[in-house]
C-alpha cells in the first residue's frame, strides 16, 4: 500500500489525460497524498476542477497564481514527493525533459525532483516509433527515470499500434511495487563491475569485446533505488547514470578493474561482477602505431588477473559474491564449475545461443545457478532482469 506516500502526478496535453483521473483515484485509494501538476495544454483535455475534486488540493499549472501572486515552488515539490509520475507524457514533454527545456511548471518540477520519476508515454504509433522519440526515451532512462512502456491497441487516430498509455491500474501497481521494495537494501554497500575492458596493442588499437555495460548499469540503478550505496567500476562504455547513491569509477584495462575491485571489495557487503573482463592482454604495448609491414603480425598474450577468483579468495563471512557467465557451449556445466572454483554465492548464466540475449541487447534471458539449484527466467528487459537478480540476492541474505 501507499499509505503516507506523497506523489506528484504530472499531466501533459494528450487525449489520454482522462485516464489520469483513474490513476489519481488508485493512488488515493492506496493511501497516497497526490499533488497534480498540469501543463497548459493538459488543461485543454481535462479541467483543474475535476482534478482538484479528486485530490482535494489546488492543481498547479503556472509558476505563480494570477489571482493573488502566490508563488508555486517547483523546488519544494521536488523535496516533498516520494515519487513523480508523468502520465500521460507526450512526445513534446518527453523531448523537453530529455533536453532540459524548462518552459512550464511541469518541466521545472521534473528537473527539481529528488524522488524517482516514472514516465508513461502516450502518442500515436508513428510518433512513438520515431527515432527522435526513442532517443529521448533512452536519454531519460539513462538519467535514472523509469519508463513505463505504452501498450499496443486502438489509438485516438483510429489506427492500431504501440502508443496507448499503459492502463492506470498497472501504472499504480508499478509505482506501489517500487516504493514498497525501495528500502530492502538500505545500509548495504555494493560493488558492481560493468562493461568491457580494453587491452592496448598500440596507441590506437586494443583487444576488447562487445559488452555495452547495460546489464551492469541496470543492476547499479536497481541496488541504489532499493537503498544500497553502490560503487560502479566500469570499463569504456557510452552510458550515463545519475543517482546520489552511485559512485562511478571509470577504468580501461583488466588490471585497472582488478586494482579498483580489490581496493573496494573489503569495504562492501556484496560484489556483483557483471563486467566482461578480457582474459588476455598483450605482453608488450607498442609506443607508436604498428605499421603494416610484411604479411603477419604475431601478438604474444599473457593472462589477466582473475577478478572473481581473487575476490572469492578474500571473501569474508557475511560478504556475498555474485558472478556472471556468458557461454557458447555446455553452458550449465561451465557455470557450475565457475561457481565452485571462484567461491561465488550464485552465478548468472547467459547463453550466446539465446536470441535477444547477451551483448548490446536491451533484453536478456538468464539462469541463476547456486549450490541449492537453478532458476530459469524468460527473456525480458534488462531492468527487469536486474530486479530478478537483486531479488535473489536479497533472499539469500535474509
């Protein structure tokens, strides 16, 4: 339930604004206190009188009241709320939020918000599918916002496709579930490694892999949102993350990741080793770009330090170690062997054989293997995969 939770509901100029009444009613029935912030365009679809009757609060739309000059502080709203839910969110408002165009009260409130933000897009299917809209949603997600994907169905344009705002009951359940689980990692300190490593050959070339870091970043955000202090040690990635409980350490090579992990782990309760660390590194690194001379180039490679095995050797009672395995054959046997050899509490297995899983995808399909058995999960968004992994971690720590 949402008893005593304070929720800002943002409404933008979409025909789906009528659904906001049902969303507000659900929040209030669950015990929440709701404050509505609506854009000028939103008031063309639903009246402030209706919204005020539901919330028993004046609806905020302008920076100050035209009647008496009362100032509406977006900063105070950002400090007051336990969550902000923008439903419906139009393509225009999504673009403004992504790029900080603070030309109305809703956007300034969003930019001042200290609490988690949930965004429920609503628009025609072509607008939603447009690369601009998708890029803006990716940006908002990378900033730590929660995107509640629209449903597929009949649209106001009389077309059918993806673009319908998710149903109010489901939005309310998502927010309720998030807030109820929010503090189950409170007081924990978690080390997470993410992304690839680059092993230099010369000043312009390196040995690497296709890891994007998406899974590790999703795990970092999940832990932080559930109350943990996170140290995110990541290799070279094109991802951004913003959360007051996430401290990011950027590294390049396997050795740099090893050194950072060994330094941080003794101060942590948990380490989740999600990075795709290179197993080998060049014996020698050329000081200048290697020129093409002759027909063959021979590189001598040395093994890198095994981060998981090293942390497993220094793991103390009360510490937990989670590893990852990406395999191409005999997957479960390889994962079980790694689980035992590296002193892990459980291991998360990915297979390159699974369509839509592995490097660079936004989705993943995992199997969690421990000494007590295994659990297979369906293909799903990596943010939901992160939730499954952390749920398993919290369960074994209890």
